[in-house]
């Protein structure tokens, strides 16, 4: 199999399989969580659930003042990584072409130098976050195999994408195939790891905010 | 009522109870507690560690074991092994690390001694995990497995058998009532059928702060509302909630509910006690599996209503510099934030706020049953440094709060660190400023 054949396989059957695992996996996981249900609360409510639940879904994106003061590094590095990753994923021209091919939707891309910068920043943030995970006593203590594995499968697509775009080190076809393979690895790992937080955090925040709202606690 | 569970977990009898059976009961209780919120929380945690910085047991010791989410590790593994694809697979092929009795024993300190159920972590988690909800649930499994601390087991047994965690009996209350009547010149109503309000107390109030009973008597007299105490159910605290034994918690709650129904009151007043409010107001109907035929209000909610209705007439003002310590359960489980501040302003002119207050307040260090766990005393005093720092920043001359347990814990902390800081309950402070009767 030469690099062109490999590319064909990677972006054909392999990609389809990865997407199926990702989509079905995420649906099953979410379904599995929600199916567990929650006992009805018989205590007389002091406030509503929906409004505060939805508000918390948004408001938890911002840290409280004390947390920011005590742990600014985690907060800032977390923001930088997430924003950088989303820009790189959703605002780069080649990716938008792909989304257009799949869903028929198109949106404006950022100029290449900006997407480039965001990819570099995302990579730096990831490297920094790994170093911080190893150096910070709380994080190192909490971390296990899954945390480092998830870090790796998140880094690889960004790194290979950057190299492929700049035709660095390897022939373009080979690099593109590696990039797509890395994305497939991410997609397949997604439903089985806490990468799922991308979706489940909305559920978690809603439950938290709704419980507070019911008791009349401002969220 | 399941007193069997109590005797099984009591110190000295653990060896008699078959360990395996205990662990099995615990495992069963853990799995029983896992619901959609808990599954969504465990699925979302990315081990960012921010919750550590929301917990006074971490901030004051810097020991990573006290990171709130870590306190739930056995529960998380059980969830993973029973409810996730890889977890189930690993369990089937024997690769999963099972939760053992020794592990649960080691976790007892983390789930009880170093968690006051203050709920601050639940307000900080960026993915929205309600961590305190999970700790409360996890205690059910810990108690069933026989790993609740001796101090809490004793308090719970006392409450079930003698009606009070501190062993306070009706004769003690009656003696305090006689003192209050003598001091105020008013009658304290006992077992008055058809009164509007039923007042209940924490043992701590009956024994250490009977001023609260006197304060209620004088405030209700001025407001012209009818109220009563029940000779059958006067204890508000609920060790069953703190230890994590829902059947016992329900038994304790049912005593209050029966008394309230018998006396046909419209409202039961939860006293100046944080977790009693949590137990009666929020957990009670769910544990008893029915809605109450009466309302439950925290005393501060009622006092603020009386104020709004013009029934709380006050005079003079404290001019010493003071601050208010929010009881965690009141602010984070009840949203009672503004009421104490409104009331306090009526009787004090120099009020300052701690740097993190209201829903983001810091715990006294002794809530959630921690003050009843003897072996936790050193840790609790260490954790108190959080509150000490907050108080030192303000340089106040008086501390006002609305929870007898907070007050005892704070007084012990202040003593231990040689601080000078008089404390008073808000209800009592208001009563001191009532307009004289014409």
C-alpha cells in the first residue's frame, strides 16, 4: 500500500467507521446517562428549575472571582486551549470545505495566518497543560492513564494538521493521511473517555443549576 | 425503623457483623444512589483540580487527598464498572480494580472528617458537577458498609433512642422553658393545638443557647403571632442525614411531621441550624415520600416576613463593627442570603462583609456532622484557619451568625487561636433590640 492508497483508505472506509462509532457512541452514552433518571423532588420548590438550569449552562463558563484568584493558571490555560482548538477546528478553510461537503453549510473562514497562529497557540497550551498536570501536586495526584491518553489523542490531530498544512517533514499525502488517522483516533476514543465532557457538561451544569434554582439559590 | 443498621455500625460491633455482608450492603447502597445527575457528573470530570481550591480542607492543608472529587473515587469506580462500556468489559475480564472494604475504611476520613457538606465545590466546578450531592449520596453507601465514624454513629443512635444527638430530654427543655418564662415574664406555649407556628430547636440551642428560646418568645409576643413547642418533637437536628442513613433520617423527620400534624400548625420553623433546615425543608418530603401538609421556614425567613409586615418593631443600633457568617446550608441549599442582611441592618450600623460571602461563603469547618466526629478535631481546627483569615482581614468586634452548630465550632476555633471575638445569634440580637412593650 503506497501513501496514496493509504490516504484513500483512511479517508474512505476508516473515516466512515470512526464517524459511526463516534455518533452512535455519543448517543448511547448520553442515552445511558439520561435513562438512569432522577427521583422526583417532593419538597415544595422555592424557585424554578429551567431558567436557573439554562443560566448555569452558560454561567459556569466563567470562574468565580475566588477561584480565578487562587488558580489563574488552570483557568487561563484552559480558556486558551479550548478557544484555540475551536478556532482551528471550525474556522480553518479546509475544515469548512469538509463541513460544507457533509452538511451543505458554509461559514466564513479566518485568514490562514490567524488559523495558523491559533494552531500553534493550541499546541503550546497543550504542552503547557501537560507540564502543569505533571508539576501541580493536585493535578498530578488526580491524573491517571486516561488523562494522559486523552491529552495525546487531542494533541495528535492538531500537530499532524499543522505539519500537513505546511508540508513539513513528510510528503503531503502521508501527512494528510496521518492527520485524518489522528482525527479518527480522537473520534473513536471520544465516547469512551472523558472527552465526553464536551457534551455531558451541559447535562451536568443543567442538573446543578436546576437543583439550585429549585431551592431559590441564585446560580 | 431500622435500628439493626445502627447496632451493626456501632463501634465494637463491627467485628461481630460479617465484613463481607457489610461491604455487599454498601455496594448495593452505592449502586442504588447512582442516578442520571451522578452519571453526568462522573462523565464530565476532566480532573482539572479546581474543586480543591474551593475546599477549606485542601486550602488549609494543601493535601491533594482532600480534593473534593477525589473523595468520591470509590463511588466513581463503582459507576465506571457498572455503567460504562470499558468499565464493564474490564470487570468481566478481571482487569477492573474492585472496591474493597479496606479501601472504604480508608475513605471514611475523606467522606466524613474532611467534608462538611458545605457545597462550595458544587458552585465552582467548571463542568457543573454537584459534588456535594454526590458526597451526601456516597455517605449512604459508607454507612451501609459500616464505615461511618464512631462519633456520628453515637450521635445517630442517641437521636433515635433518646430523641436528641446530645441526649437532651424533655425535662431539660422544660427546665429551660421555666428559666425563660421567669426571665421574660411571658408564657412559653407547650403543645398548643391550632397555633400558627411550631418551633423546634437544635440540642445545642436548648443546652448552650437558651437565649434563642427567650428571643423567640419575646419576638412572637410583640408580633402577636401564635406559636407552640411540642413536648413530643422538639429536636430539629438530623444525624441520619449527616451519617447517610436515610431510613433513620426519615424516622427522625417523621417525629416532627407527626407532631406538626397533631398540633395542626400551618408552619414549622426550622431553628438557627443549617443542616436541620436542609433535612426538614428539602430532604424530608423525599425521605417520607410525601409532601407536608404544612410549610417549613427557616427562622430568618419568618423574621424577614414579620419585618415586611411591620410586625417586628426594633429600636437602637449596635455601633460595634460586626460581620455576618453565612451558614452554608442556608445560602447554598436555601438561597437565604438577603434576609439576614436586611434584618441585621435594622439593628447594626457598622456591618462589614467577608471577602467571600453569601453563596460563596466559607464554612466554619464543623458542618455536615464533622463537629460530632472526635477523631476529626485536629483537622477541623486546621480548617478553621480559613475562617480565621477571613475574620482577621476585617478586624471586627462581633460576629453574628444564624446556626448554633456554626457558633459552637466558631467559638472553639476562636478559643484555640486565642482570638477575641464575641458571637451572637441573629434572632437573639434582634430580640435585644425589640421596642419596649407599652
